């Protein structure tokens, strides 16, 4: 019968309801004789007269009574009162593994320490001849002292085959509606059941080892080893699928990876059969030298100065009546980072104790973290391809962009969590209410998402004005309601704006050459020209007052950049000097050897997006010069760089007509905020012709070799990035759909014969290269294996090139005839350093004779250091 607070079971006074399950309730109680806290488990009235349920209840008591181990919750008594049965159990305070995993995955070392204790509990049970049969995160608790307790032996059985009578329980635990363990009866929880359990066969200790492997995998990744929306889908994975091993943190020791594979062998004869062996393997892995690469790069010895400055600040904070307050001195220090092709992507934590930045080091671009009281930085596992970091207000988590989406990661460890699958890499901002602002790639407008994840919601307050091409780089102000953002477009509307979550009309605060950020007290900091300045922000009238004050000169800038960061209290400001990343356009052969330079290094912040003319004598590209994005041409024969477009609107993404006589491009801001498609003769005088105008942004991708179609990317608020084809010949110029799904499809390229379209899509959860027929998309083939972006065709159509997640340029052989298409296994050619998913088109081109024209960062290993300003003394 249900108990009430204050009622008694024997000598136990009920004090609280702890939870309800399929068989009854669990209460917290006080043993008034022994003066200790206990848990009371009561069998529901509906089951009290069911022999099967009563048998299982009694069996749990007998099993627990036979076990005496610090990692197994103890039983104190089995009582019967007024026809109801009660188990008096050890009260285990703390949270279950399920609760802990729901917040974030475990760091590897912590997960392994927990796993050792679970193994010890299983060893004790197995030594007594007892199989748990329902091990899962919800049945394991961690006490505040860090002790692991395995709970709920209600489905346990002895190894001599004597089972606990089965019972229909609450989902997701699956049990029989019949007594006993007859053939075909399923007992256990779907996501943690071994294949033999799922088939209704007898479980043995290797079945517990399977469940243990599932639990350890989930602790490390935050995801179940076998997932599905229905029990049938989960069991299908148990029978046939492998866990997504790539989800394991990169710092997972190889010995643990092998252990997990052995625990999750579907054939029990090939599976680990001993919890003792598993425990030994884990202990050896923990005692082995760390497999995580430590950075050997020397760092500038400035940390002593930081410590000294903090000491001075601390001393100055002590008030002495007889002495005036001592102001801490202004200091400037430098941090040298590992090699990076994204030098402007860094962010100080709000508390001023950490800096996160993007760097490549010896591998792929990812997030790095450095505590300012330490001398070394370290990469954050699972952040490959990361860009545009931003911090949570409590300085415990970092938001970033990767694989076309928005993610967050805790600085204490664990796998990243995906918050939204769509988001543009132009920075984010996170307020104390759990709201994150980002820019949506579909609309070039700001949107809000929850820090716990969910679908982005557009901010109506930031609708694009006439002449604006996009909004980005939001930065919350201290009230967590107002925020700064940058708008780009023509000169009249470009600048730093003030927005509000309550729907007020945006207000232009200043023309600037960067976005702006708040600098306490009541100042904002931004770049004007090449100077980092701060100006007072009147928080009552919401306008800038007074003259700008200089913090630093020769600072990197650009309308779409934020080359500085500040702590919440304004005591620490960080910036990077220089004029942006130099880009070098060069010719490469298939081995990665540089054959020749195609142009002088370019200091523009915009992507080059090179497109070769059909005769190979010119390159069309986009450049950002003095805040104006235009199409430019490079003469590869005689040399020289000339401007092709000059409108104040943003012009870019050029493509050549097959005969080389025209260049099509997209332009934002000429006719409203949306980017529309134009065409202009490539030589001599000629008017620009508007080919396509719609309310949605459109970005050109390719021009078919027969001249009949322009392939373009359309940004749709509902479906993301989609591919369309615009007919260029005949009277019917209505666009036709190439691919339109809820996922992102971009970087489309026509095959030389025009029968196929290659593009990248994140339908699988990461970007892969696929090919489908054109114009009828009857089927599609995946070309890449393990991720890929930026496809290009060889001139004869017999290869597709793309960039793998590790930065390697890959080549996949292609065989096609009529409607038949067959991609071969991709092979690496050489390594590159461009960001694989940052732009809307490939960052390289392929000549007819098989050479590669590639834009690469110059001097990535010698990027200017990040300068820290401590205790800036600017006065109004």
C-alpha cells in the first residue's frame, strides 16, 4: 500500500517519497532504533497478491542479502505489514549515472575510475554466482564522496539458472508477462541488453559485461551505444549495428577502445567474460603514460608577470585605514599560439582566467584552451573544425561552430553537445538567462537558441535594412537584454548597431571597421581603421558619447571580424595585431609540390574563392578592399590584378560562362538585402544584367559546360541551404530544384558532361560528398568516406576531388556510363590548411591539365601573438 509521510513501517518513520517504479514506490525513512537513514521499497498493492511479482520481490531481497560489498547497495531487512511487503535498503545519496550523463559526458579519467568500481561490484556478484541482467546508468549511483553503488538486482538470477520471476515493468525495461525465463522471454533494458538476452536466451556473466560496455561507452560519449526511437530500432542495432566509435573522445586510450570492442562483441564466445579482466585492463590503461599529445612548443615566459600583477591586484584590494588604495599597474603581455590559419578566432572567458582560441598545431584546426596562470595550452578533444569561440557567462563552457552547426563543450572535459544543426560561423553571445545569439546562414540575420539546444528562433528586431547584406557577431551587454551587432553592406548602413531582445528598433551607434564588444565600465571597444579604440556608451540614452580613446594601433580589422576580446570586468583585453590573414594563390601538382605562384600574397579578409577561366588564362575571385566586397580578375599570363565590379553592394562568388565571354556573380544590397544573381561580359564594356531576383539569398556555385544552367545555393529559413538550377537559354527561365531537404546542401558542381551534380550534405550528421543525376535526381551515391567538403571534378569527369576532415585533398576515381555511376575508394593526395566548411564555394580550382590552383594562408606558423592588456588606464 502507498505510504504517507510520517507513517511507520516497523521501526522506520517515512520522511519522503524518493520515486516510483513499475513495481511500487521507494521512500526515504528514519530508523528510529538504530538512528540511521534508510530507503523503503514497497510492492504496489496490485502486485501484492501476484505470485510472480511477490516472488521477484523476495528474490531481490535474497540476492542482496547474499552480497556484502562496498559498491553494492545493501539490504537491511524484508518486512511485511498489513498484507504489504517492504524492503529496507541502504539509502544511497547522490545522483545516478543517467542523471550525470544527461548533464555532460564524463572526462575519460573520471569515467574509468567509475568503471573500475562497477567492475568490482560485478566481480562480487559473479563470485556469488549472481548475474545482474539489468545493469544501466539508472541503476548505478555515485555518492557525494565519489563511491559507486550498483542498485536494483530485481532481475538478477543465479548462475545455476534459478531466476527471479519476471514482471511487466515500466519502459524501457523489457520483461516477460509470464513467469520464469522460458524460451523467447526478454528480460532487461533494450539499449543495454546483450544480443542473447534480446533473443530470449539464457544470460550469463558475459551478458553483464555487454551491459557494462554499453554503460562505459555512454559515460564517455554522452550517447547510448545503440539508439533508436522505438524498441525495435534499438534491438536492430543490438543485433546488427556497431556503436559509433568515432564519438569516443580523442583522448580515449587505445587500450580502452579495445576493451569496449571486446565488451560489445555480439558473439558471446568472443566477448570479455570476466569483470576482473576488464578491471585489470582499465587499471593498466590508467597507469600507462598519457596518450594525449603534449605541445612541445616553447612559450614566452610572461606568466611570472601575470602572477605578480594578480598579486598586486589582490594586495591592492585590502583596505588599510592609514594607507590610500594602490592602483594596479597597466601591463601588456603576449601569448604565442600554435600555428593557426584563423588568427582572429579567440575569446577571453568572462572571469578573465582563460583564453580559448582556434589553432591547428600539428593537426586539424580545433579549439585550444589556456589558463592564464599556466604556461601551456591544450587542444579540446572533439572540436575538430571549430571556429568562432564564445563563452558561457559562468566561464565554464565554450560555444563554437563546426560542421555547419552550433556546439558547446565544458572546459572540464567531455564530448561537445550540438545545440543547433544550422548556424553561421560569425560568432555568438551567451547571456545569464541561457539565451545564445547566433547568425543563421539561411537568412544572414540573427537568431536566438537556448543554451540547452533547440531550433533557432529569428529575432524580428534585426530585420535587414535596405543596403545591408547581413548581420553578425552579436555581443550581449551587461543587462542581458541589449546587445551589439555588426551590419555590413553599403557604407551608409554598415556599422555597429544596438539591438534588444524586447523588439525595439535597432539603433546605429557608430561606423566601424569591426564589430564591437562591451568594455566595463560603460564603454565599448571596436576597430576604426587599424586602431583599437574604446568609447563611452551612455546606458540611459543608448548612444556613444565623448571621444574615442586608443588602446592599441596596428590591429587586425574587417567588417566581419572581432579581432579582440575582453573579460566581463574589463580588467583584461586581448587583441591580435596585423591586417588579417595573408592568402597566397599558387599552383600545385598532385604530390603537393608548389609549381608557381599565381599572384602576389593578398591581405584581404575575404575568401578568394578562385574560378579559372575556360582557357586557363585568368582567375576570377572575390576580394574585400576597404570594406567593399567585389569581383576581381587576375591575369595569369601577363600578371596584374583588376577590379571587375565596383558597386557599393557586396559582389562575389563569380563563375565563368563555358565560352569565357561572361562572368556571373551574386550581389547583395543592390535591390534590397537579398543576394541576387547578375551577369556581365568578361571583356570590354557591357552592362550588368540581373538574371534572378527573389526575396531569398542566392549564392552562385557553377555554370554547366553546355551553358544551359547556372547552379546556385539558396538560403531558406525552413530547409537551410538548398541547390537550384537557373536555365540560361530559351524562354523558360524558371529555376528548377536540384536538391531541397531539411539538411544543408552546398558547394555544388556540375560534371563536365552535365549529367551529374556533386555536392556536400550533412544529412548523415557530418558533411559528406554525394553525386546525383541531373536534371532528374532519381538516386544518389556517396563518394567520400568519413567526411568530405569542397568537391571539384577532373576535366574528363573521371575523378572527384574533395577535402577530408583532416585537411587532406582527396581523389576518388569515377566510372560512369549513361545512367550508371560508380565511385571508387578515395585516396589522399596531399595536405591543405584551408577551413573545409567556412565558405559557400571551394577554395581551390582544377586546371584542364590536372594542376590545382589553391589559396593558402601565408605565415600561419608565425601569426602575430595575442596581446593582453591588463588594467587599462584609459580615462574619459
